[in-house]
C-alpha cells in the first residue's frame, strides 16, 4: 500500500478540525501507515510534520506536489457564468477573492477584521467556500457584511466559476493559519492573480517570492498587505507575472509520473 497524507493540521491545533474528526483520526491514520510501503505528501512541510509526530520515518516518505493545469480549462468553462453574475450585479468589479471552507483554520474572522479596518472604500470581498465547522459566528458576520453590500458569500460556487474569478480578481487573498499544500494559492497564481497569503505550513514553499506574505495571527498585518496590493498596480502586475512563472513549476504531469515511480517502487518491495 501507498498512503497519502495531505496534512496533519489536527495535530497542530485542536481548533483546526471538528471534534468528531479529531476523535480517532490519528489512530486510523497510524493503522493505515502500518501497512504502507511508502507515504506520499504534497509538501516538505507535511513531510516534516509526519516525521515530527512520528507517523513515519523519513526514508518511507515521498514528497510529490500537486499541479495547476486544471485552472485554465475550468476558467474557460466558467467565463460565461461569471459574466452573467457581473451583469446581474450579483458581483461587482473590482473584487478581492477569498477561496476556502468557512472554518477556523482558514482565518476568515481576521480577514473580516482586516476588511472592516480598510473601510467602505475597499473593493467588494467575494468569499467562495462552503460551510465547515465552528463557523456560526463568522457566518453571522459575513451575512451582516452582505447586507451592507461589502461582502458576497458564494457557498456553492462551481469549480469553473471559482477558476474564472481567479482570473478577474483584483487580488486573491488566502490567510490560512496552516496548510499541507494550499491549492487556492497555486490556483490563483496559475490564473495570474496577485496573491496575499501567509508563510504558514506549506504556503511558503508554494508561493515563494511570487506572493505577498502577511502574519495570519495579526489583522494589522493583513490590513497592511491588502493596502499594499490594492494601492499599487505596479506591485500587482509584478506579482502576477512572477505568479504565472512560479506556477509553471507545478505540473500534473510531473505529479502523475512521480506517483507511478512510487507505486513501482512499492511493487518491487512486494513479496
């Protein structure tokens, strides 16, 4: 067997997952790993966590990042839906896009704090993400901001619509407190969006020098990052160019080939 571990966020902070998930996930994961020849992880950050929490030794772990090519295909499919939403005034440009399930790790509360600090002159904030856990207080704030026209929450946005929005967003923001990889950052970069994110978990190795980083624990840092990006078209253009170049390093073809190599290596170990 080959087991894939996307992250160990539940080990880092109990608030990152619901109680039902946390109750036995560690034991179930260790049971699966006990029968595995290799463990695949999407980042060196997750590899380091697997080692630190003694789930598996380094020699059994293979780091295989994800790819991004789906974004261009999805964006083309979602373009008409996005244009219809803009025409109906359901969305208005310019907008800042935040993609992620509404749950504590994604840090929507501090993102909302930051937008409140920016004031009414800030662009519309579009949050694309389904309901998660421990989210009632944040959802109440989102609904209040929606009534004021400052926020739009798309609970059931299609992958195609999200991909199209990446390409039209003034800024993509992802201030997660921890990630085992961070798909929304790579997807935004692939679409050429200037990105404000954090260095938490794997986000530093995904974004590199092609994103602007802030402190996810400090709303003032998020405000500063947003203000820098919103106030400078030169910075946005520079980051967008660097984002596309960096995203090109992540390929589903490379991901697939690396998985095949791991499976073949595991097969050679079989009795």
